[in-house]
């Protein structure tokens, strides 16, 4: 599923090892100057807490017996086609996320958010973003066009 990460060349690996302190300092400085932090992480971030990855999440006997994999089972049409499978799958996902203790990385990110990005300006931007999301939800999906929104403002 998806593209696998590339392995750094020997030269790139040496550069990373030699410059790790400078690179970390550069990243820290960039974070200090940032107005927004967008973190994109895949299933691997949660897997460090012990949650299953996409390959593992549907690794349940009943789904195997039905020949279902994650791509098959996570579709919303199961709600009407077979509600027991739909609620069983999503219920177990919900319970796993609710019952799993997050790893330290979540606390680190939360501390960054609270220290740097939890200002009145950012709260107002969040309210504007939520409002835009609600507006978009009101538009029938067939009429929606892919768009990018940028919200700027001062509180």
C-alpha cells in the first residue's frame, strides 16, 4: 500500500550524521518562527503506541474468512450492507484508540502546540476554519470542487 520510503545513500547518511546538531537547530529555529504547524503523520505514528497499522487492523478471523482487507472493510457502504461488520470494525477501532496510551511523541507535540500555537489569534483562526468546514459540509458532495483555503487574520 503506497510508496515505501527511500533509503538514504551512503553519502546522504554521512551528511545526516555529520550535520544532525545543525539540522536540529535549524528545525527548532524554523518552528520558533512558524505561525502554523501542520503535522502530517501516517499510521506508523500511532503504531508506536501499539495500535495496529493498516495491514494489521483488519487482521481478524471473521474478516479473513470473508476475504476482507482494510481497504475493503473501511468503506461506509457497510453501514447499510452489513451493519454488524460496519459497527464491529469501527467500534473496535474506536475502542483501540480510546484504550491505548499514547506514546511520548503525542505529549511533545501537545506541549509545542500549547507553548507556541495556543494564542488568541490561533483560536480565532480555528473558529474560522471550523466555520468553513461547516459551510463545506452543507454543500452536496457532487457540487464540491477541490479547493484550498487559506485563513489569515489577527485577533
